C-alpha cells in the first residue's frame, strides 16, 4: 500500500467513509500501513506494549512507533499457549502469538514498559523467543513524588535513547525530540478535541467512531494521524445524526487491552453515551501539552511523573484515583460509571473495587463486567447495560 | 525420632517457637506502644525498620499461615463478597478477608499498621495490595520502588543508587513516625546478624548436594527459611540457624533425609499450594522424590551464589539485597539459576508448580518448560494449582500427572540404552 492509498481520508467525502476505512485498517493483523511506511522510508518500526511508553523518543529516532494491542480477536492462540499459561489476559497471549506466528516480521524492536506482572514477564519470554531483536524493558517509577524517581526515570529515557540510536545507527538530537514532542502534542490536542466535542454532543460523535479514529494512531506515523484527525473533524462536524435518549457514562478498565469493537456498539445501542473513557490511553497519557523545547528529555520525565493520566498501573502518589474519577464525573455531568475490565487483568480488577466504593458513596450507579479479545457473545452485556440505562433513566 | 539422634526436629520446633513469639509481640504491639510496619517478603529491608524500633509484619506470611491452617478459603470468599474478582491473587483476598474480620487469624490478632512499606520488588500486585490497605487503615504509605533486575552479570549501578536514595527518604519517614533518628550502628549490627544467618542458611541449602540429600530444599525449606525472612537481623535468627545446621549435620552423619529412600532428585520451581501442602508433598514422597533445590526458597533473597548483607556497606547492601530476590529477576537470570541448580545438585528432573494467584512467578513458566524439556533435555513436569485458594487444588488430577511423570522417568532409567543406529 503506497502513501497515496493509505491517505484515504484526503479523498473521503463523508464521515462514514472515513470510519469504515479506519475500521478496516486499524485492526488489520497484516499491519498494511506499517509495511507501507517501511517500504517507503526504509525506516525501522518499533513496537511497544500499551500504556506509558514514551513513543516520542521512538519517533525522534526516525522510527515508526507502533502500539501492539494483540490480535484483535482474530488469532487462534496456538504457539503462545506453550509459552504463557491460560490464566493470563488476552493481550499478552495474542501479542506473543503475533510474534510467534510471524505476523510481526516487520518489527525491528519492542519496548515493554513495567506496567504489570504480566508485561514484565512477557518481556523475558519475548527475549527468549526472539533472541536477535531489540528489546527494551522500561522501568516506570512508581514512587512518583520522590525526587529520586525523576533522576532515575530520566536515566531510563537516556538509556532508551541510546538503545534506539544503536538500532537505527543515528543519534537522537534534542531538536528531533522537541519536534516529535510538538507532533505528539498536536496529536493529543486533536484527540482531546474529539473527546470534548463528543462530551458536548454525544449523538454527533459516537464513541465507537471516535474509538476507531484513535486506533489509527497505533499504526500510522503521528503526522499522518494528525492529518486524518483534522480531516475527520471537518467531516464529523458536517454530519447530522438523530437525537436519542441516552445516559452519559464514563468507562474505565480498557487502558491496556482493548475490548472488541462490538462491545462499544452494544453499549451505545443499549443507550450508554460513553462520554469519557480510557481507550487507547497509551496514545494520550499526558494531561497537558509538553513544553519540550529547552530540555525535551526532562519534559518527558517530568510529565510522566506529574502530568499523567491515572490508570490502575501507575501509583498516584499524592493524587487520588477516586477523587480524580469523581471530579471527571462531576465536570462531565456523568450519570453512571461502567467498569469494563479485561478478563484476568489484575490491576483493573483491584482498582474497580476501590473506585466502586467511592462511586457508590457519591451515589453514582455502576455497571461492571469483564471482556476478552475473542468474546463473540454480547447478549449478557447488552441486557445488563439496558437494565443499567433504564434504572438511571426511570429511577434516578 | 530415635533417641540416638540429638538434634532431629529442631529446625521445625524452634521455627514454630520463634514465629509464635514474634506473633505474640505483634499482638502486644498496641499495648507496648511499639510502632508496626507492614512490608513484603521479597527484597524486604526489615533491618532498617527494626533499627527504628518497628515491629515488622508480613501480610504474605499471614496469608500462608491461613493457607496451611486451612482458614484461607473463608477469608478469600469474604473478599470476593466485597467485590474482589475470582481471578486476582488469593494472598491479597486472604488479607482483605482477614482485615475485614477484625484481623483475627490462626496466629492471634494482628495490629494495625503505623506504616505501610511497599517494597515493590518484582510484584506489581504488592502495590495494588498496599493501596487497598492504605485506604482501609488510612496508614502512611511508602513505596520503595525497586527496579527489575534485567539481564547481565551485575546489578546496574543506577538501579542501586535509586534504591539507596529512596532508603534515605524512607529513613526520614521512619524517624518521623518512631521519633528516633537513623542510627547506622544499629543497622550495621543487624546486618552483621543477617550475614551470619545467611552464611548458615546457605550451608543448609548446599547440604542438598549430597547424595542422598539430608534436606528437602522445597518442602522442608519453606519452614526452615521463615526466620531468615521475618526475623533476619536479630540474634535469635542466628541462633536458630546454628541449631538447624546441627540437625542437618547430624542427618548427614547418619545418612538420613526427608525420604526413606531417595529415588529422584528434582529442582522445584514455583510456590507450594499452602492449603494442601501435606497432600502435595505426599504425592512426591511416595515416589521417593527429594527436592534438592528450589526457586521458591529464594523469593525473599538469593544468597547461595555468594551475596551477603554487609555491615561495612549498610545502605548499599540493603539495596543489593532488595534488587536480588527471585521474582525481581528477569527470565534469563531465572532460567540460568535453574540450569545451575539442575547441574550442581545433580537433578533428574525439573518440576514446575504453576500457581494462578502469582503472575509474577507464573507468567512464562510454560516457556521454561519448553526450554528445559526441548532444549536442555531435562525431563520437566508442569502442574497447576494455587498457593492460597483451595478451590484450585485437584488432587486426583495432580496425582495422575505426577504418577505418570515419575513412572516414565523410572522406566527410562530401567530401559537399556538404545543401540546407536547403524551407519
């Protein structure tokens, strides 16, 4: 696929056209956009496990950052079962399957952040099975308020920078990093713009549509993703969709492994207007644009420690996850909270207990269920969601 | 034991006494005004906390005690009633269930924490666990962030520096809570006791190189290792290992060991199923299996390759220790350790007990099986259950697998070597 054809948004005339194309490309386990980019540029493609990987550094090395979100429910777990047991989340198993079944023959490197026990151990399994590739295990500090954490994390970023320079054969200048930071800032601003418009007018911006647009960021260079998002904003503004009764909900739990897209469709059909979520949080985890001109590495370190979206896989330090969630609920006039946790995702499952308590205390209704990558039957979730919506619409 | 043996049973009996006295001190802590710190076993820095007068409590040890005394099942169900998923760690659920039951367990009543020290060394669940306890108790929470030990011969200096700087910060917190200042001489004194105990413990571990082994380095080690993890840095801990060493020396003299006739020597990977500990052991004993080395006995710290606490370098050696506990090691280091054990302890097989609760331990063990059975040619048995949740222990299934494995191993031993194919 050449650049002409993968910049499909340039010719698109309608919003639906763009969304349909994104649905087709974003979850394609053949990674057509990545292969096309490599062919055109001769550059390296560096994958990362989701959440908190500073992909700005990868982009600054001239490589393409690709977030690996597993097999999107399309793979039979065959080879990976002999390496990782079955009581482990889908994303770890299917990402390994992608590698073992040779879907990732384009992959030049892999960055694994220390987000959970599974990710950490996966890094070792990966190294063992793909002995010749570049693998970087990134330790994300957890004691975010300690001054020692800043020094350490900056060092980790330096080491990643050096590793990427070795992989690509060229040093990463501060200027390149600053420039990548600006591109990523623009990307986050655009994604936030979609979210803001959706929060103001959920019918106009269905979550499943916003979702696939964001998902394209995992497999496109950020500059191109920005171009796609800009075009989509224009087209989205022009479309007209009917008004409908729905309750405003926030969804939590999907910060790493992503649910099947059908699940979002089911929630929306049932009357949940998802106006805030943690989907693809790995592509937008800084809360404010980074000032990356004077010392870009420092800006990345500082932002990770103090300006980062709270998820179950970073300790909040002095901040509080429940206070953060309650504030968001208040600001966005949220009527209910949906905890959608990936099956076997321990961090999400632990947090939902504490958050649920805080929400119940604040009088906010909660719907909770688990999902898996290869989930195909959604009737139970549909029924739960419909009951949840009705209870809010008619009894709250 | 026959009367001709002077020291047999000491290791088990003294351990029980020591732990009983420790739990009593914990129970009395609110009355005696002793500050209490909760911390985790892996890479714990109890010497530093004790130097400030803290009594230390390990929720994992409480959980395993509940497991072995068969109260874990009810505590786990209680936590599930409170909203915890069936798929999260049984130790955490045991602890939440215990805390919600007035903190009263088979060991007595536990005090509330004045300080929660989350020594995050290779287990992210530790963080989630203490986040929940911090909310439950409103206690001060200190997160000691220990970087994962990645590949390579040596620890990375930046990792050690990072831990040392945090230890200084922790010392300030301890000073605030205890009202005492950091006294490095006190720390050094404890590290010297720690070093002595480690020396003796390693002697016991190494004794399993003898044939037959006088010691089961998994099923017995789990009892023998308790003092070095919970009471390290005290004189009583050193005394314990002196006594335990005598027991092992006596066994060596008389050529006695954990099984009447040692038929198979295995390396064991993974934690035990505490609620069914005895039954699990019996499944191996009946085949004359002796575990000559185990990885679980290194979850708190790894000394058998020469590392010791060092009073001359107090903070540095605490940091080195914290980084070097088993589950904080990358898989390449873990595999090397098992390879070394298999060779140095003349093992016939590797047994992997994979537990659902502990992903830090388990995720990737299947890959280890592939490595040992297919690349290294070491017969490898892979069985699954759980360390805390009795619902995952299926004795009949385990028995089938274990029997089939050792039967095959025995058959292989008896079968004449296959003649070389003709050219």
